C-alpha cells in the first residue's frame, strides 16, 4: 500500500469522521470505556504512521473498522487482560445503554454483538461487514440471523 502525505487538517478531519465509529466498535467488543479509548488512540496512531492510501470512502471506513476490530481482539487476547481483576467495573458510556435493547445487545457473545453493532448502529451492509471483519457474506448473514433470534429471546424473557 502506498503512503499518503496528509496535512494536520486532513488528519483532524479524518479523526472527527471516524473517531466515534472506532470508539463504539472497541467499546462493543471490550465493554470498557478506558480500553476503548486506548484502542481508538492506537487505531489513529497506526493511521498516521502508516499513512495508507484508500481507493474510496468505503475502503477508508472498512480500514478503520478492520483495524479497530484487530486492536480489540489483540487486547482481549493479551496476557494483561486475562489476568485483570473481575472486580474492575466497566463504565457505561452511551445514552443508549439505558435502553432495554442496548442491555440485551451488550449481553450477547462478542461475535454477535459486533455484527449487530455494525449492521444497526453503524448502518453497514452485510458485504461491508464481511469486508471489515474478514468473514464471508454468508457467515455474516448467519451471524445476524442468530443474533436477532438471540435478541428476541432475551427481550421476550425480560417482558415476563
């Protein structure tokens, strides 16, 4: 991949454009405000250092999502994270966390949370999710279907 020369203004615009998306993806995966902020910072450090050239806006967005997913995965697998105390509380961040649906989504297993978040909260298509996560289109469709079923079960249980 070629390197692009970017001005401070261009970097700042890109930061404003993708910071929320990267943060939300990290938070959905990690469920910790501080770690999500660290991941967001790491993604943008990589962007600045590597200065990738993008074919389109969709390619650019997919790159940020993919790097956010990879950084989140690396943190989840890190020895530090596995030894971390279970008593450490994760700080709620979004207003949507107050909603029943957000609690149901956050109770899903990680892979289900990610596809639901990307599809509904980031308005990504199945093919975009496929490109961003490295999974096949059929795997993403299956994950969405199973995630919706699981959410329906959780939300139906909460009503009774």
